[in-house]
C-alpha cells in the first residue's frame, strides 16, 4: 500500500505535470497569436509604405492638360510647390506607375529619404541630378528614383527590359516651366552608377553630343529606330537593380513638342489588397481572386484573432485559478 508520503509525492508530480502542460499550452497559444499579430502588422506596414509611395497620393497636385480651366490646371501643382519649393515639374510614363512630381536640390542624397512633400520617407522622390538644369535646357537631363516593389516610384523601369513591354510602352509626358511636353522612349540600357561617360549632365558641342548618344545606344538592351540629333533634349531615368553592385537601369527618352494621347488611360486607384501584389505569376493569380473573397478572408482572420485572444484569456484565467487552489491545498 502507498504511504501518505508517497501519495503526496505523486500528487505533487501530477500537479507539476498539469502546471507544465498548462504553461506549454499557454506558450504555444501565445506564440501562435504573436506570429499572427506580427504577420498582420508586417502586412499592414508594407501596405502603408506602398500607399505612401503610390502616385495616387499626388494626383490632386498634378498639373492637367486641360487649358480650358486655368485654375484647375495649376492650383494643385502650385499648392505642392508651396509645400515644397524644390518641386519643379512632373513626369508621367503612359501605362506605368511612373506619374510623380519632380524635385531638385543641391545634392543627390536628400531625396533618397524624403518624398516630394519633403517629409521623411524611405520611398524617396523622383529628383533631378543636382548638376542638371532645373529648366530642362540641357542636352541630357538625369532623373534619379528608387526601384520599389509593385512598380512604385521607378520600379516599373525594369519592365522595359522585356522587348514586348518596350514595344508597347512608347510615350509619356513631362511638365516643366508651366508647359506640358511629350516624352518618347528611345532605349533601355544597363549601366554602372559610376560610369562617368553616361552620368554627366550637360554635354556641349555637336560632336560631343553625338558621341554621347552613340555611347548610350551601344549599351542599350532595346532601342527604337529613331535618329537622335545634337539638338534633341534627352531625359535619362535612372534606378538601381539588385543583381549587380552599383547596377543601374536607364530609360532614355527624348522631349517632344507633340503630346500623344494616353492609350492606357484608366483609374490608378487599385483597391487593397490588390495593390500589394506585383506582376509575378503568383501576383497575377492573387489579383484574380474576387475582392469580396479577400474581404471575407480578412474578416475571418480578424475573427480568428479575436477567438485566439478569448481562448488565451480563458486559459490564463484557469491557470491562475489552479494556482490559487494549489496554494490553498
């Protein structure tokens, strides 16, 4: 027969196992809840960054080509210039997410971490090289911008590497000095960020300009059958790519007096969560899921989070009640 001492020992062991089991259950439940919360926060935070970098955030400031209403044409843009005097123009490449204000300051570092409103931002802004003329009267004007996911900022430039995309996307607009001009895409190329034969704004002399053009086109991945002259005005849109250290994509365009209509004209307001997905195969598949299904999934996740919180609360309550009973025993 078991002695009283042995019974007490067995009771302690059983209570210890029960407490340990309860602790492990709480830890696992807490860990699962924490992972869920962190994942949800990461998704929310990522979406906030994307929203901050979205061109839709600036559309109310965009100068329009509607000359019938001068107030509507310039008031928004002038408002942005009052917010940030460094704003000097606007760039829009048809069929892409590139539809942003242009800024310039005395260096090439400030707008790596500040947006067009001069607020601190990891998205940065599209900015002219500090050596370029703010009036776009140089032979070649260099514009820098971050390469971001989902085609934000200059994230769509790498799409021009695909020949079919390059052929389809040809035009855009650029606004400066109170006037809207046309943009015609000429070439896409890869370059090194420290290649001084390319990153040198302001080329003077007909011979030097033609040599500069020949150098650009010789390094192009794709180019159009367009003859560039020493009297053209070029725009070089530069952004990084991750495959090579100091690697840059350069989209080369020329400024024209003719403004072509936008064949891709449509609303850029992509609803959540579609704006989280890129143009990869997975991203395209996820975009095909109806919006109401996504809202249902989000609702289920929220309900699951609430249920997990209730279960955690009940487990903790039981755990503390057991502790009280053990202390009284």
